[in-house]
């Protein structure tokens, strides 16, 4: 159901899509769908929750690696870029549609986002503490810079494009690490 | 009028804002405002056109500098970051609302965007040709990465925040240059 909702919201946009469209995509009657969800907004929130868990696990794995800070950052950068590319429709919906949530659901998405930022800032802070970051690097600005770059992926990446996700993820990881540890000269 | 529209769209969001709101902000009657513009979409398009000219000049100035490629890139990166920060409401409206345009106006915004991307890709390509880019750097991916990072600025930057725009722009310029020429090790 979540996958069907992602396909529909990706294709039609959240605002134009209806519960009826999602029901048709799952092959269910609209009434039966309401057995599982309360509203369209509920469906949007479920997509984010479902993604958040997987993304969180990935961040924790990178943070928990028994490796020097720069390697932990590189590992996170690569895994994160690859996850974004492999889940590009989800990420696109997140980037474009999160502000359609309201109340508790909005608060929850903002809380999760703040958690991600804190996790990445932690990885970058470790690089800085090890004396390996660019001189004068601002950890918060670097965090925003990197998430901005990642959130731009749905603007241009198409699964059928000529570049395999693995190659793009390697490139993005290299650029993210360079952002943090500074230029060669 | 453009400045008033920016303030209104920034505060209320394009979709919720009305021509009446903009008229009130300028201190005009709604009917008089229609003397200058056709519709709310027209007003949105004018904001983008107005910004595009200034941004374009800045790009050309950086490209025309009599300096080595890396310095041209650094100059562009700093000026561009500073311009984004000093025009953060415009940039925020651009990033969030451009898809509300339609027809010719949408085509025009997409064309301008493609021009920007080509200009930045040109600067990055010059660094690469001079043999000073990171090994294996993909010029297109670096271009998208950098515009993504810049377009993320309205998500967090507030004019009244504690960090002066100049300091943030210096930091962003350093990160952008590092993205292109590669990490120190």
C-alpha cells in the first residue's frame, strides 16, 4: 500500500492525487483502503515513517563503524547517497510534499529531520575533533550544505538515466568528504 | 511591487496569498494593480525574471574574471552564496514555488535554470581542463550537487540569525571549491 501511494503521489503530485487513485493502484475498493488509513495525509505520514526507520538504521550503522572518523563519514555519505538514489520517488515526495503535513504529524517529521541533522553533525564533529576537518569548518553549515546537495537529487536523477546509482553514490561520497575535510590546496 | 509580492508570497505562501494581499502591501487598490500585471502567476513570473537578470550578471562577471579557473570558481561561489543569502526570500520562493508556473512561463524558468547550470558547469569544466579538479569528478553531478547545496539555504538561513551573511558565504565558497578540486587527502 505504501509502495502504491509512493507511485501515485510521485506521478500525480500529492495535492492532485486522491485516495481513489491509490485504491485503484493497489487494486482495492476505496472503502477497504479506509480500513487501514484515516486520510490522504495519514498515507503521506506513513510513507515518511516507513522511510525514516530504514534511514535511521543506516545512519546508526555508519556511526557505529569501528573505523576512523573520516572513514565513518565516507561510509555514511556513500550509503546515504545510494539509499536516496534507490528510493528517489520517496525522497522526492519527502522534499516536495512534507509541508502538507499538519499538527502532530508535521512535528514528528520535523523531529526526525532534526535527528538526522544531529547524526550527520555528529559524524562531521568527530572528523573536526580528530583535527582532520577543513580549517574554520562550521559543522552546522556543512551539515545543511550536505543535506541540501542530497535533497537536490530528485530534481535530476532518473532511474533510467545512463549513470548507475553506485557510480553516482561514489561521486557524491567523494564530494561530501571533500566538503568536510577541505580542498587539496 | 515586486518587493511587496516577495514579502507576501514569502509570508503566506504563493498558493494562499491573493492579489488583494499584494495590493494591500503596496498600498494600492486591487484594480490598480491589475493595470501592471495580468494575474498572480504573472507576478510570480516577474519575481523570477527580475532575479534572473541580476543573477546572470553575477555569473558572467565571475566567468569573465582575468584569473585562474579555481579563482574564478571561488569568486562565483562566494558571490553566488552571498546573493542567495541577501535575497533569501526570493530564493525561497523560487525553490518552493516555481512549479506553480505553467506554459510559456514555466518553459522560461526552466530555460533560465538550464542556463545557470551550464554557466556553473562551464566554470567547473575549466577547472577540470586545467587539471585541477578531483580525479574522476563528474562535471554535471558536481553542478547539481552545488546547486542543491545552495538551494537548501532558505531551509535554515534567517537574516536575523547570529551568523553574518559574509561569513556564511565564505564558508560555502570554501565547501564549493573543495567539492570540485577534491579533498586534501
